[in-house]
């Protein structure tokens, strides 16, 4: 097998490029900083300091740690007076004071009704003139136009909306408010200047209903839309300033369901649309969705999901790939094992052509010359291994024929402990596409780190 495939790779002929056919895809970023896996945590983006902030969660038991994402990695912070450990709380950016605001949740001693602010290095407990009641699984979002933090719902709450004005909590008079609920999904639509609320578990009747509401600062309006995503509890929702829509992912169709939902939905103010990313995270619930203004990407952090279902660490980003080849993750854990899935979109010019997936541990430059183009890999033992084990249980689907639109899927599957000697190394993988005995196309290379 290796001799035949190596013959293909060594043929020197021109490789005309195909039409790029990339679509949105979720990509997992494994945690290098060992932020513990968690559920029922809270996160928010600080546009002044340009970092995402995570606090607390359940692991099991309430957590009291603070982490920030600076664009390169997660970093644990050690403030002098952090809030009490908790889960089931929420956070949002306070535009008046340019701080992250935290409210409520449940600690080791029971429900909490305290308000805290984060200035980038320290937490401070606030003492507003009035405050909402204690609650779990309420939701907060930032109305950037009116400079208010909007709070709605929770396990012990009515259907009263609360707003933080920078000094205290206010309870505006409302008409026709949504039924009281908890575990709902909520986001602020920056373009349309509306708070968008979807589904959750009703306090009265205890069911998950697929209803959609909007709050403009004065009035709640129920929106009738078709199609509508299935009702759920603990779904994640945030406004995507890049795609100009509110995105929804995950949750439980019924409270306590063991199989979280996996679909990605978008709301543009008029219609829901089911998105079809190339790769998706595992079904997730009790996760958090944040728009990372630094990278302009929607980000999912932690949660409960996978196979088998467990508490998860790391995060996922919804990206628009810029190359012909992209992956669903950036790393594999050598101790736990894992799967690195690859998608090639070579374009219809190369449909029904033979493809070969190869890899290298020696970087992408200068590359392997293939006549008119260059495969961005270098000859080494790992490249030989990818050829020797082509279409094996480790390099799954690595040799085959492109489909009618010039696409292919392959996976690198590493059992736990198998690649222990590669810990700390980075592999790159790329596709070569052939017609007859001639190379027609070489993809970009994608990186895969071998983590502990």
C-alpha cells in the first residue's frame, strides 16, 4: 500500500486550484491551561479589556474560580475577595461602569441574591438600593443601546423583568410579560435593539415550550414564527455580530434528558433558520455561549455532553474556514485519546478524483514539490506512517474518491496512550488529489497538537 501511494505523492505534475467551497464549521479548542471541566457556569465578554471571563460552575459542587481568555489561552486569576463559590448564576457586561456584572446562583449554603462586579483583576461586592430575589438559572444580557443589564426569569422568580442601570436594580412596569420560567435562552440583538428570549421550563406546569419573545425596553412582544426550533431547557444563545443574527445551540428537549440537542439555529428578526455547519460540537447542555469580540466569533464554553456524556472542558468556535481543508479540533489528548476529523472542499473541478491524506511532524515549509504546486508537508517518519496505515483504524477514510462536489471526509483516531511519545509535538495533515497518475491539487495543511 505504501509503495503505491508514495508513487502518487512523488509524481511531479501541475496542480490547478479548485473553486473554494467552504461553509461555517464548529471547531473545538482543547484546554491547554487545565481549566477544570464544568457545567452551569457563567461567562461574558469584556469589550474594554477584550477578554472573555468565566466564573464558577458545578464540577460537582459549586466552584469559585475566575478565568479569562486573552485571545491566546485561558488564564486563571487570583482576586483577593472573589464571590462565594456558586453555580446556576449569570453574568453580563455593565456598559456604564465598564465592568462584568454577576448576580445570583446557588452556593454551598443555598440560593444567593448578591451582585458583584469584575474590573479585570478584582471582584467587588455591590450594595444596590434594591435587588431582585435569589434565583437559579435566570438569564442576563446587556442592552448596549440603553446601557442596561436586563435580567429575566429563574427558579424562584416571577415574570418581572429587572434592569441594572449602573447603580441599582430597577423593576420597570411591563405589560403582557412572558410566563415565568427558568433555564431559558436569552440574547440581545444589537442590530434590531431587542432582547430575544426563547423557550425554557415554565414554572407553572413544568414543561418546555417553544415560545419566542422580544423586549424593547418598554414592551414584551410574543413572536409567531415558523419553523420554530424545538422547545428546550438550558440551551445556549448569543448575538453573532459577524453573521448579524442570534444563534442558538444545544439544551435538553426535556429537563434531565440524557441526550443533549445538537442543532445550530439562527434568528434574523423575521425567521429561524437551521444552520448546517460542516462539523458540530457534541450535544451540549448547561454550557455558555459568548460572542468573543476580540476574534469576532461565537464561542461555546464547557457544558455537559459528549459520548459518554460527561462534564467538558475547552471551548468551540463557529468559524468560516479560509482554506480548502479544515478540522473539527486543534488537538488530541494522548492520555485520553480522541478523534480529529477533517473535511476537504476541493471544488467540483476535482470531483470523482482520487485523494490521499498524509501528515508530517516536520512543519509545513519548504514543503514537497509536486510540479506546479507544493504539498505543505515535509518528508519524515510520520508521513510514512500515514501512508503505511492508510484507511486503517487510525487514519480512517484517508484514501478514496472525492464526491460529486469535490468533497471528502477523513479522521485521525488516536486510542488512549498510543501516541504518548508524541506528547508536545504538532502534526500537520493535508490532502493530495490525483487524476490517473497525475497530481491535480494540494490542499492547505491543518495543525493538530498532541496534548497530555
